[in-house]
C-alpha cells in the first residue's frame, strides 16, 4: 500500500480498505459492477439484478393503497412476481423487491 499512500496515513488506508470491501460485497450480493459482462437480454442473473436495482432506485418497490412508497433500503430481496413453477421467467418486469 505504500505506492497508493506514500505517507502511510492510517485513516486513508482504512478508508481505502473499507471502500474496497463495500464494493466487493455489493458486487457479490447485488450484482453491482463497474464493468458488467452481460446485458439483460442475455438473461444473466447479475444483469437482471442490476437493472431491477436501477429501476427501483435501490429501495423497496411496495406501494400502499394510498400511493405511498415504502422507504426501506436494507435487507431487501429479489422475488419473482410469477414464480418459475407457474411459468415465470427471469426478466426484469417479473422481478420485484418487496
């Protein structure tokens, strides 16, 4: 790390390590990547997750009967609106984050 931080500032080293770890976790859990390899048309799971995250603004997509949208951003999961067993596919319109 001496090439990246020549003065050896501990705060800078820790910040770089935490930033790198967060990027790796997002790539693993959410399919986030700076240089995605596939597009949604190729039906890659990570590409579909990226597209759903962008579509929903990285938050829950639930809207109540009064038109208020849920503000939750943590512990969200990807769910099929129509399950595979009932003919659902892996397309972006069929994935929700309730």
